[in-house]
């Protein structure tokens, strides 16, 4: 069975790497992009099962990327989770208007993120792997 493929678009290298490690550990194939332009290009070329998208991005902002994908019949089926520091109600409303399936703010709860990924992709079992990773990390920091 093919692993579900997730595209993560964020301009903060540490965030990209943390998400990539968590998601790969949870059994996903992960593609990354450091800006909206490359994120849009990869979304169109790779047709991922889900996109995790920041709002504040170089070249093309996340709201625009989301809108371009969700209003294109070739890509509207791809679930998009906005994962951003922009937590104002107006930002959440814009996220909904442009078609985001879920809007989460940073700092985020990894279990909540995995829950939404599993729900939107129809995958399962990832949450248990993530819980194990979180527990092992908690033990190593004590």
C-alpha cells in the first residue's frame, strides 16, 4: 500500500524539519517547500494527499496558494490544513473563505494535527506512532 504523501509549505526551516520528522515517523511520505511559489508548483506536479500550509510565506502567501488550488477543479480535492502563527478571527475567516479545510495556529498540538491529517486522508494508526515519539521525547528531556 502506498504511503500517503503530504506537502508541507513553511518558510521556517526548523518548522519544516520538525514536521517532516514527525510525519515521516507517523508513516507519511513528506515533500517540503520553503515558499508559496514552490509549494504551488509541487502541489500541481505531485498531487499530494494533503497540504500543510503556512500563511506568511515568501513569493506567494499561503492564502493565495490555498485559493489557487481550491478554486481549480484539478486540485480542489486536496485537503489543506493552514498551520500558522496568524490566529486572529479575521485570519481564520479568510482561511475558510479561500477553502482551507482546517485552520490551526502555532504553537500547535501535534496530536491534533495528526488527528486532522488522519481524518482528511482516511489514514489511521499514525496517532499511536506519534504518541510513542512524544513519550520517548518526554523521557529523554527529564
